[in-house]
C-alpha cells in the first residue's frame, strides 16, 4: 500500500477578498490560524516544497489569501486539490481600520466560498487554550455547510514531552498532532484530506 503524497504544487494567485479570488472550480482545503502558528511551514511540509508558501518573521505581514494548486497521488491515482492559505488572525501591529477590513474579507471568504471542503485550524501545541483560537473554532463550527469539515491540527508537537502530548490528546481527542521536523506526522493530514474530499478509504 502506497503512502498518500502531493506530487505537484504551484502557487497560482494571491487575492485580497472573495471578489478577486479564483473561480470556485476545484475542491479547496483552507488553512487558518494565528499569525505565528506556522501555516506557511506546514503547507511547505505537506507539499514537500521548502519555499512554496512564504513565511514572514513579522506576524500579520502576510495579508493576502494565497492559492496553491496541488496534485495528490495515492495507489497510482491522481487527485487535483487547491490549498488556500488565509492571513493569520490576531495581528498585533496593524491599524484598527486595516484590521477591520481584513476581518471582513476573511469572514466573507470563509462564510460564502462554496468550494471549501475542509477548514484546517492550526493551533500551537504550547498554547492550546488561547481565547482567539476558541473564538475562531466556535465561529467556523457555526457556519459549516453539510459538505464541509472542520479539523484542528496542533503544530510544533515536538516542543512537548510525552506527558504533555498525552494530556493534549485527551483534551482534544479528534485533533491531529503535527510537527514540521517529522514528516510522518503529515500522513494523518494527507489521509484525512483524501478521505473527506475524494472518498479514498484507508
């Protein structure tokens, strides 16, 4: 049995809002999370491309919605899928008016875009109960359409010891533990995506 993997990935476009986004002609998996949770590096690990998604040392600097077209391969079958990297939320150093515009653009996008199949909410293992993550979780769960799924992925799991990791798993039993330093932790994410979007059984 082969391991699911992404064999092709390319950046397609950045958009400011739903209005100038790509056509909704492909199933999409959206990545959202706080500004320094590691969204770009997670996408790079999943696609096996070191610099596909550009990360910034300045939280909140990535202000656009970024689209990446990928091709999955599993058991000699290929599956086209679009990954969407949303701007990080919880910016610390932006003006209030700009922050309000970003929030509206993001809310319109996640609420109205029908091609989204999975929301992957990246959360920092070291700060599992941040209020902003709780608020986002509650909001996304409240707008989910019948053909959409919400899943929590805890990043930087290598920063916890086994006792801490076990406690986190008990608190969030449906979440996936992930770290960019161990490629095998990406496999559960790949399997979840292929199963949910394409009905692939494992």
